[in-house]
C-alpha cells in the first residue's frame, strides 16, 4: 500500500493554529495590543471598523522592527521573546509563543509598517492568507503599525460565525479595557468607525480606572496595597455599598496581565463577607506581582486562567489584605473631599484609636520555608499589633452591623413591596407619617422612625455634593425665565459662586446692574419660586460662612439642601414617603443629617417589651 502521511503546507497549518489563537476580532486586538506593549510603546492607537470585521489596526511608538524581523515576525514560532526553554521560567512579556502574527496573517490581509528608531526609513510588508505579497521601503514614524483587514476572508465558515457588530464590539471593548486599565503609564486611543471611543492619557492607576469606567468610580474605590516576600498586591476594591448586581468590574492581573481565578475570587468574596448586599458582586482591580517562577506560564495564549504554585498561601494573603483595606476605609472620610470631617460632623465614637491599623502580615514570612508554615498570623505579633488588630476588628464589626442594619431595612422594604402587590389591604400598614414630621415603619427587629426633614436634607446634600464633585448639573429649564434684582453684596456673591451654582442646577445669566435672569432651576424644585430659592439659599450660605468655617462648595451644598429639604409639617403622599426611604438608604451616611443630627431611631422588639413590662 502506498504511503499516505504527508506534511501539511505551512499555510494550512497556520490556518489550523489560527483557529485556536484568533476566535474573533477581539482576539486579534488582544494580540496586537500585547505586542505593542512588549515593544515598549508609550503610546498605542487602536482603530477598528465594523467591530473589527473590516479593519483592526494598532499603531505604536515602540521599538519597531528591522527589515528582516518584519518578515520573520509572520513565521510560526518566530519570536524575539525567548531563546531557550529556560527562558520560559522568567518570562515577563505578554507573548512568547511566536504564534499570533502567523495565525492572524493566515486568515486576513495584513499590512505591516515599521521603523527602528535609529533608521531613517521604515519597511512595509503585505501578506494575505499566509501568502507573502511584497516588502518595500516606506516612510514611517518610529514604531509599528499593523493593519488586519477582512478577518476570516478566506474562511467563510468562521466569518459567518461572527456575532453582531454590537457583540463583537463589546468583546473588543473588554479586551481593550483589560489591557488599558492595567497600563496607566501608556497613553491609548481607541476609534471605532471614525468615532473616538477612548482617549486615555498617561495617568496614575486610580485615574485610569476612573477614565475608563466613569467619574463615579472616583469615590467608589478603596486602595489595596500589600507587599510580602512572595507577592505584592496593588490596586483597588469597590466599597461594599457600591457592589454591583451584575458580575461586572472584576479584574485580577498577574504581573500586569489579566487573568481569571475562581478560587481567588472566593477569597475576595469571603473578605467582604456579609458586607455585600445580597445577590451583588464585589468590584475589584488587583494586580499580583510575583516571581514568574511561581506561576505556570506554559498556558495557551488565549486562555485567561493562570496557575499559581502555592494557591493556598496566596488565597490567605489576598483575603487578609482585602479585609484590612475594608477595615482601613472605615477610618477615612466617606467622601473624597472630606466633607464630613471638615464640618466635624462625624466624630469617631469615644475610645476609638484613629491610627490606621498596621498590617498584620509578617513581611519576613516565607511560606516556602517549611519550618514556618502558616505561622505568620500570630507568632510575631507585638502587643501594639494585637491592640491594633483588636481595634480594627471592632471597626470591622461596627461597619458590618451598619451595613447589615441598612440591608435589613432595604429587605423589609422589598418585602413590603411584594406584600403590597400580594394584598392591597395591608398597604397602609407598611408605613405612615406621624404628625407630619416622622415616618414610622416596621422592620424585622422592631420599629424604625425616620425624621423626614433631616432625611431629606441628607439626600439632597449628597446629591448636591456629588453634582459639584462630578461637575454635573441637573437643571430644569424654566418655561418663563425670571428676572431677579439682587442687592450689591448678593450680586457679588452670585458672581463668585456662579460655576458651582450651575452644578447645583441653577442656570443664571448676569445681565449687569445687579440683574440676573434665571433660565433653569434644580430639577427637583420646578414649582418653587426661583427668587425665594436663591435668596433662601444665600441666606443659609452667609449664615454658615460666619458660624461654620467650611469650604465654599460644601457650604453651598449644605445651604441648598437645607433650603430645599422637605420641612416638618408637610404632609407626604405614599409615593413621596417610599421615595424618601429608598433614597435615604441609598445614601452614604443615612444615619446622620448633614449638620450631624440623628436621622433614624429604632425601637427593637426587646426594648418594646421592656417598656411594656
Ligand atoms: P510573540 O509575541 O509570542 O513573540 P507574535 O507572533 O505576536 O509572537 O510576534 C512575533 C514577533 O514579532 C515578536 O516576538 C516581536 O519580535 C515582533 N513584533 C510583533 N509585534 C511587534 C510590534 N508591535 N513592535 C515590535 N515588534 C513586534
Ligand atoms: Mg505576541
């Protein structure tokens, strides 16, 4: 019988390999971005068309390639990143298998331009379906541009398998985010169909997260920082109250490369414990810096799972650092610009030691040293550490109770809602207004009484400070703009505060001669007379200026919230009460009015039966 085995031509072998490396446009994006980072780029541009189906282009200002390298780069197992098997254990780059470009070129039309910094001219290579078309000299800036056109043009079956543009774009967006978020020292831009999606300048880590995920993250993040002799953790976790209902912002990185790890995820979940509202997921961005020898690098390029040699120890360390970060956050002000502190409204309870807790981990501990196994918790603790730990645990408990309490109320509310739909008859029993001053509602542990005016002040205060911090304005345009004449002093004050008044929702034009036209008012007070609103607010503002030495922005938020708050004596509709309760428990400090007074009062069943003895 004749021999039947033969070697596949390279182009076919590459196409088969491509099936593993490039599943969709997003995989090509990932490979190209990683190559640019490996090339030491400080600026990377990503340009895509039709969710990457027509074009994926990455332009970097990295090292560039020589004429020969530009051609070799497309050969399978062509890499500049490792030379021998030993290098595999110290790999610090993103790629090393030398498969990506060969795979991409097997299933697309690729145009590469590259120039080494020391050369005057660059080189251009065209390659289509693994077929080398041409190479010539070209003009190009320092670095490399790789354009991948018509992905899967020669594999129609795969092309047909691509999802809608929206879905494919989302995949690309996620790959881009995973890379851009952990490389804040590199500036990135990202265009889709000619429109700018992201322009990210070089920044610090927190700023990069905020720039990608939105300004609201500015106050949602708690820093995580811990170095031991086997691993260093850096990054951020989301405050428990901002936990998301969907498994959204969860990012682990090892040596700046994204990975997934259900076991370590569990460590984080465990550290948050009951602090997380039910059915919600913690947010985290944590980078693990570790000796490459401690991880199994021989993983498939497209896989995001990574194996660590000593997962148990890392689990314990991770859980501990996250727990401590949550603990420390209780000692710092809730809002970024220290509102509560500057007003001294939120003094810590007596007996609290305000020193931040010291880290409990012994940096000398080496988990690989068998003599030492798991002794890092107690053996080397000094008295001070023990007292700090005690202190920290107290705070943690405190915090937990607060959140649990908050959750109980929220859950009760949800139950009430369910009950309401089940049985209209009990609707009126769920809460009621007492003397047009307090809201009384029953919770699992007893009775909850809410001060309506203080609750409303708290809600508005947080809304206004948020608008001022985030520079957003919720203004409602007046149907008939009103002209108001102020006295000279107030005129000067309004001019001075104009920008921040805008963020409170006031759209005011200066007409000269102490005259202003009010075009818009804060969204929630459309019925109010603008003149009374502004005057009342200025009154409060001036009073605070002399009474309390506080920052102007806080004073404005405070004055405006007091001015607009629901006052005692106002009868509230059922919906208004519900709204007030919902919004109050979405606040950061639902227990205390902005001027430091109690908002809530609970009477537990035990207390009640005590009174009725
Ligand atoms: P790997 O990244 O695993 O080495 P690739 O196929 O992704 O394999 O790339 C092959 C080689 O081409 C790289 O090792 C590198 O030398 C070179 N290369 C790829 N992209 C770039 C780039 N943007 N700038 C400079 N060199 C690059
Ligand atoms: Mg690569």
